[in-house]
C-alpha cells in the first residue's frame, strides 16, 4: 500500500512546541521547549530552529511587494508626443515644467552612457535631437536636474546613470516606434519608385 503524504503547517511553531511539551510533560525524559523547537525544525529539513526562523524572515521580506511603481500617465505621454516631430526630434519646448522634465529625460537617454564628453560634443548631441535652436537651455536643464555632471570649468560632461520615469520610458518607446514607422514608409516609397 502506498503512503499518503499529509501536509502539516502551523502559524506559530513556538506554540506548537509548548503544546507538545505540555503533552509530553508527564514523561520522565520529555525534551525542553528549545529542544522541541530544534527537533521540529530538523524534522522539516532545517539545521535548527534559528535556521528555520531566518528562512521564514527572508521569505516574508521577499513576499512583501516592493514599493509599487507609480502608474504611467498616458495622457501626459500623449501630450508630450505633440512636442516631437515624426523623426523623434524635440520640436518645441513645453510650457509646463512637468512636461519639460520628461523631455529632458528623452534628451538624456540619447546621450552616450559612461563616456566623458566635451562641451562641444554634448552640444552636438543636443543639436542633433531638437529643432528649436537652444541647445544651451537643454544643457543647463540636464545639469540642473542632475542628469549630467560637469567639471567646475565646464570642460567635461558625463551622463549620470539613473532610471528614467515611467512616462519618459513610455515616451522614448513611442517615439522609437513612430520613427520606425516613418523610416519604413520612406523605404517603401523609395522601393516603389525604383521598380
């Protein structure tokens, strides 16, 4: 006959050990409370009760949800898309500060990571990614928002690695998709002319 496995769980192993101790108490060689805790822990496959308790604490920490990410405001992303042209270039500077910061995050994402740039190299990247002709404004915003560091003499700049906001990630993704569609349409029209 096969053995049936019967699961057993308890909310409080210490209360279980006390109950067992009380039930075994009238015997001559009944184990003490701590000894019972260790016996139960070893029976469950742990080295001792301390090991069981440490595993339980770690599991509790991992089960707790991390700080829930702030939901993405897709209306804001939709509004921001209007500030970029079909090639993903920043066409106009938003009036609202909250929108400007996300636009600056897009500019930040297009800078080379972990590379020191001269002011002219940084300016060149910024000029290539906007249309309203004020790369100095974008450079200042990048520094003021802590997205780029610079030396005191302003000769060297470096992108600060960080996680962009949910809105910025969504906007970057949508701009890339729009650019791919525009490039695909352009390639198809050139292909049609060549046939």
